[in-house]
């Protein structure tokens, strides 16, 4: 299939490179940023062209601008008649529905969202991680979305576009908030005399070990620690010395952890100790 791309950020560039390598034909590249285009060209040597020079030949049009510009980019194409009937417009946002590609204009194109569930630091990292990554897809061209994900070497999951915000919030919990949790742990390590660099260096293997446990035994079995054991005395000692600014976060996460701990006990054919459950509920309330 022939495709063009509008916006040459990390994700757009990586997807264009991988699709080209899989037999798709990139016939057009358009971006407002000279720096972004020069970076793109290092990976895929395609000429930067006005949209009207290639869009009428493209089967797929990827709009991989910043999330806040996707709607206006699609609107600009629609208002200037820059489309062909049956064409598929694609964006890669995890928070925006595919419907933003149509807005309130009536044009004979299909919409599609293909979002890689990954955190990319740069293009090289994206190219390394795309293969084997999970993708969410939603929109009017699901079959073609499946083909795109397969060409990228990914694993596709069709999602409900009406609830896509929850999908994105889940990704925020798993990725963005993981960094925040690491920062909180570093703050506590600082309190006992371990500097920031050493604290992070010592915590990363622990976090990696937890991720391996999640991969190996899943939820809720990967949970360890005092709440998993029903050790209310340890949790009490934590809270006695917990800095005030971290106390509420510890309690909020603790209450959710208590739910996971009870599920683990139940899955293992045991009952969570009633005394410990009551004490922990009181402590974390």
C-alpha cells in the first residue's frame, strides 16, 4: 500500500521506516519543522513534498503530529479537498479517538487510530521496541489496522473508542506514574542517607525484578511485601515516620494494594487474616 505521513516525530518516523521495510511504499512526507525532517531523512531518505503532490495517490495518510494538532491537520485537508474516496486517515494518539480525523465534515474517507503501547525515548529506541509491542486499534478501518500492526511486528487489540480515555489513563498508571513512584522511593532513600543517584541505581533492579515477577506469574501473584503478608505492624511503622507529603500517596496505594493482597490470598486458597485486614483498613483510611 502507498502511504504518506504528515508530521515526523519519533513515532511517525519509526512507523514510516518499519512500514517501508515491510513492503509498504512511502510516497510523501510533509512536516513544518526543518529539524524534524532532517532527522527523518537520516532514517528514510524521502523527499519532503507539499501534501497536494502525493495525497491523491496515497492509500493511507498518517497524521502523526502532536496530539493537539491532529484535528486541525485533518480539518485543513478536508477543507482544501485534499483526499481521495476510500482513503484511510490514521493517527497514532493513545488519548484521542479516531473520530477527531472526521470532525463535522462529510468526506468519503475512513478513520483509524493505531497506538503503540510503548514509551519511546528516541527513534532508535522506537525502532528497537516496535516489533513485539502491543497496539490499540479503533476506528472505521479495523481490518487495515490489523494489517498495519502485523506489518510493524506488533500485537493488536481492538478497543472501544468511547472509552479510549480509560485505556490511556491505564497507560499513564503503568508508565508515567511508575516514574513518579520511583521519585517517591528515592525521596525516602534520601532520608536515610542514600544520595539520589545511588538511590535510583539501587531501586531499578528491585523494580525490574517486580516487572519480571509480573511477567512470570502475573496478577495478583506477583505482589510481595507487608500488605501481601498482612503485616500491619510494618505498615504502622512506615506511617509513623512517613513524610507528610508522601503519606496520602502511601495510604491511597496501600488501599489498592490491600485489594490485590486479598485476591492473592483467595487465589491461593487462603483467607486474608481478619485482624490484619481490620488494622490495615484503619491505618490506611
